[in-house]
C-alpha cells in the first residue's frame, strides 16, 4: 500500500474527477472514496482514464452497515466502470452512523458487523476487491470480527491527527499487523496554525500541513489528505525530502488532546476507537 493517499470526501462532479487527476499527476498512488461520497463515478473515471496504469493505483472504497457488501460493491464498480478495487472497508460499525440509525446492537457479533465482514470476504472471493478492512473500528470490535471469522482486517481507517490520536491504539493495530490509515489527517486545517507546528515547519522550510503528514509517514501511518486545490494537492505530496528529528516527532505527538473533527460534527463524543 502506498505511504500517502488522497481523500475525496466532499469533492463532487467535475471537481472530484479533476482533483483525482491532479493527485495522480502530483504522484499520489492511493485514492480513497466511498459509496456514500456520491463521487464513485467521477473517481472511477479519473482512475480508469489516467495515464497512470491501473495496477499502479491503489483504489479504496467503503460499504455502509445497512448495505449488502456484495451488492454495494457490484453497484459501485458499475458506476466506476472498473472491474475491481484494491481495498474495501466497512465504513462504520453498525449502529453508529449511516442511514439505518439502528439502536446500538446488544449482540457483539451484530455490533461488530460479522455479517458485513462475511459479505466482504465473499466479495473478495468473487474478485471485486483485492483486500478488505474496516474503518472507525475499535480494538474490541476488531477482536470480535477476527474471533468469528479468523480473518484479520488489512486496514483500519480512523481519524488521526497530532491533535487527536492514540499511540496505544496504534500499538494494538501493529500487534495484529493491521495498517493504520489516517483520515482527517490535517484536522481539516482547523488547528494547523499551532505555534509548535509553525516553528517546526519554519525550521525545515515546509508548511505545517507537510510537517503533520511527515509525522504520519515517520510513524508508519498512511494519511489521506483531501484537497480541491491543485496547489494544496501538490504541497501535501511534498513530504519525502525532509526528516523530523525524534525531538520534533515527540513535540508533535505531545499536541494530542483527543480532538476529533468528525465526533464534533456527528455528536459522537470523542475519538471513536478509544
Ligand atoms: N472513514 C471515514 O469515516 C472518513 C471520515 C472522514 C474522512 N475520511 C477520508 O479522509 C479524507 C481526509 O479527511 P478530511 O477530508 O476530513 O480532512 P483533511 O484532509 O484533514 O482536511 C481537508 C481540508 O483541509 C484543506 N487543506 C488541505 N490541504 C491544505 C493545504 N495544503 N493548505 C490549506 N488547506 C488545506 C482542504 O481545503 P482545500 O480543498 O481548499 O485545499 C479541506 O478543507 C477524506 O477526504 C476521506 O477520503 C474518511
């Protein structure tokens, strides 16, 4: 899996296709979308029509907890005009988000979405997705999936930024050999004017956003910054020509205050994997 990805949430129509094309031109090789973003047709067209070979692009999508994973992927692939994606994630565990709004299920198997996981295993067997994983899952829910199916998710995609993360959770994922993808890695640019980030950025002749994405890279976390601006898209890819010292890494990690943009937006009460 590439070390840096491109997020496409809230990018629609031509803007979505143009942003993905700009990202591929800038050098990104991982593109993240979801059946729920309303842009899989445009993202698929940009990936399928790119001068970058399809096998060099790592395309990620997601299915919702109130969907049949096989049906959802079949529909998405039809809209994308592609025959497979590289990774498909369960977007949210059941009962947390999405259109179903079902009460928090009491049974651990239902809470973890074991039926969804089994559906994704079937989708992989049918060749629709090369790999499968989860998003917004905590350790307890992942353990339930693995105990029930013997199948370990390849990835957990969770909210992760200097202002909101958990090194303990990262350790848990490492112990299971699950890759961590970081969504809202720039905290949607809300807090990047923090003096600690500004100072480190200045020392390297970089921007605070580049410093944050480099921090992810040195942690072995795969960030998925999103941007609709070609300048920002290029800027965010410029993280491979400098290195943060251990002291700088520690200072950035020390900014943690368990802040979550997504929890704020959806009333979830904090980082969901804690
Ligand atoms: N699995 C999940 O549940 C989940 C949830 C949320 C997000 N995600 C994924 O993660 C991706 C990223 O998360 P996100 O979109 O919430 O937030 P983000 O990447 O942290 O921030 C995006 C915001 O930052 C701005 N920005 C980006 N680069 C910039 C730069 N260099 N300078 C100034 N502003 C900059 C963008 O504006 P401009 O467009 O103006 O650059 C945009 O408003 C999503 O697109 C999606 O693919 C997944």
